[in-house]
């Protein structure tokens, strides 16, 4: 009897514990429990401690109210240009009404996946491959709008839809890579050609400016040189006019400059001007009439012998230079005619004697007058 009572007590205790456990429900934060009483929706348990009628109330579903992320496997989609691409999508959603999410649809996660696939095929089917690859933002926005409108009656809010990857076929990828490589090479060639063109233009402009500056510098240098020569000639001319020299002095100076004119290594043919005879003729008159020149009165102690020696030295020098010129002229004629025996050779000019260079008898007369 005592054993039976002990068993009853144990059974009552176990029943009381089970009843207590079934009547008390603790719901965590961000979760909602849907409660049914005898198979019919009764209420929704909020987070915290909740009491239920044991053996009458039961929890139908435990709905997570947090935003969830679901990654769907890649789906093959055909574009408008009949190319099959594989699209991988990611879906962000949250349950806003646990009752409708429980009773409006049996498996809302599977329904969202299928709806995403069908909507994605409709959107991609209206786009070609190039536009599909560059219009991800437009595709995401269209998917989000369609899914939000459809899942709203299920008590689900689709917050965001993202396309992770769009994978075209391998052959299309190879063609795209070749196209992009060709485009990059074309751009590089164009840039290289433009750079070469600019370099040539800049080089030509630099050479042009350098030539202009050089020409301007040469012009300025020539102008300055010409101005300097003109100033020097003007100064000499003014000095000559101020000194007012006679023609006999000029002839004497010309005769002194004659050896310097003939002294040239590149002179093969030397042409004696006609004025030389006049200058030589006037030399005798210059030496004879030196005392009668205006402002040139000889002094009493003038050394006439030194003047004669100077005149003789100048005459000898002029005769030597004249002989040298005659020899050079003769050699040039032989070279032109092909030798001394050639019939076409010109006759050699008569050598100029020193007496003829100084005016012959005129010189003797000048010397006699100087001695007198």
C-alpha cells in the first residue's frame, strides 16, 4: 500500500512539473512565437515570460524577426542575344508579420527563392549581354521592387537584392578578353602616335624659334658691324678731309702699300691697275715738289740724302714685287695654255724695270733737283 502511494506521489509530482513547464514559455528577444489553442490561432507571444494553458495552447511556429541573408545558388539565365549566363544572387529580407508569414505561405524562404529566379530571368531576358554586365544597379532595383510587392502579403519585407556575379560562357569570356586587349592596344597606339606627333610639333617649333632667333642675331650683328664700319670710314674720311692731303702724298702712300698688296700666298694672278703708272709718275713729282706743298716747307737742316735713300729703297721694293708678279702671271699663263711651247700660250708680259716703276727720267730729274 505504501509503495502504491509512493508511486502516485511521484506521478503527481512529474505531472505537476510537466504542467508547469508547458504553462510557462520564455521567448527571447527578436523572436515571436505563434500560439494556437486547440488548432486555432490564439495569440502571438512577445519576448519575455508568457503563460499558456497547459495541454490546450501550443506553439505553432517560432519566427525570427531579425533581418536575414540568403544566398541562392547560381541560376542559368538566357539574355536577349541568346547567350546563357550564370547569375549568383544574394537576398536580404525580414519578417514584419509573423502570423501572415506562418499562415499565408507554407515555406516563405523557398517561395522567395523561386520568385527571385523567375523575376531575374524576366529582367535578364530583356537585356543583351553587354547591358546585363553593366546594368547591375538597374537589375537590383527592379528585383527589389517586384519581390517587395509580392512578398508584402506574406508579411515579409525584402530590403535589398544584390547580384554577386554574372558569369558568361568561357568562349564569350575569351572573346571579351580579346576585344578588351585589342581596345587597350588601340588606345595605347593612339596615345603613342599623339605623343610622337606632339614631340615632332614641339621640336619643329623649337627649331623654328631657334632659326628665327639666330637670323635675328645675325641681322643685328651685321647691322652693328656695318654701323661700326660706316663710323670708322666716316672717321677716317673726316680725318683725311681735315688734314687736306695732296694727291702726291696719297700716291706715295699707295706706293708704300703696294708690297703688302702683292704679299699673298693665295695670289696666283695679280692684276696691276692702270692707276699704278699714274701713282708712279706722280711719285717723282711728290718727291720733287714736297717742299712746295701747302704747309710743308722744308727746314734748313733737312737731310736730302736720307730722303733719297728712302725713295730708292721704296723703288727697289716695288721693282722686286713687280718682278714677282710678272713671274706669277707667266706661270699662270703656262698652266692655262699647257706649257711654254703651246701655240695658244699668251706672250709673256714685259718685266717692269725699276727705272720705269719710278718714272725713269722723271726720277733722275727729281734727284738732280733735290741735290741742287
